C-alpha cells in the first residue's frame, strides 16, 4: 500500500514502511503518485514471484530429503576437499555412526586407511579429469559397486557425487559358481 498524507514525520514514515507500505507521499507532492504506484505494482509482482520460487525450492528440498531418507542405494555428495557433504540416511547403518558424526568428515575418518586412500585418489582424479568412474569395493565382508562423478556448475567441478549399490548377493553367487566350476573341472 501507499500512504498519502498531508503531514508525515520521519518516524511515522519508517513505521509505515515496517508495516508494509511500499511508499508514502505528501499531498502537496501528488505528482509522485503514478511513479509510486508503478513501483508498488512491480514490487508486488517480484514478491509474488519470489514467494512462488521459495515454495518451489521448499518442495524440491522436501522431495530430495525424502529421497535421501528412504533410498535403498547409498547416495553421497562430497565437497572439493573430499569431505562428506550430504549422504543418504542408510550411511548411518553402513558406517555405524549417526549422521552428525559423519557429515564434514574426511574419508580417513570414515573408512579403513587403505580404502580411504584409494577413495581420495579416485575422487581427486574425478574432479581434475571431470570423468565418471565405477569401482567395486569390499567393506566388512560386503561388496559394493560405486559410481562417482563430478557435479559441474558453470563449467567448474564444485562437488563430487555418486551412488553405491550393495552387490554382496551377486558376488557371493559368482564366487559359488566359480567354485562349482572348479570342482566340476577337477572331477
């Protein structure tokens, strides 16, 4: 709204702006009214557009949170320093720690030393070469297949992201088949 008044003090004007007035005009300066109306309409449009964008952003964040909370696949984002930035909820079980003890940690703080060193080397290569890699890994007797890729924004690799799938059942089946094949050949 625009306040038009015969007299208005500076304190009253500030109070009106705090209450949501777009502008205030003194009666003896009504020539400013069309400009104030135009500005008020433009600001109203901007506020409406910002509200829509804010609601859309909130909805996208909610969708992403639900996805990260319920994904059967391990999903991760790491920063340029190869620290855990955002992880799917199932990482808590995989690493045996609550999320607040995982986020911000280096790979050395989360994984066995040899595995962490290989992860960091792979991750640095991904960020520098801007290429996707796929690796098979073993942790605590379980087997995983991980796809890692750079997240490039404005032509700069800002993050590293990826997903890990538990392939233990497949690996154990392959090992059992290989063992059976060896047995059959020795008979």
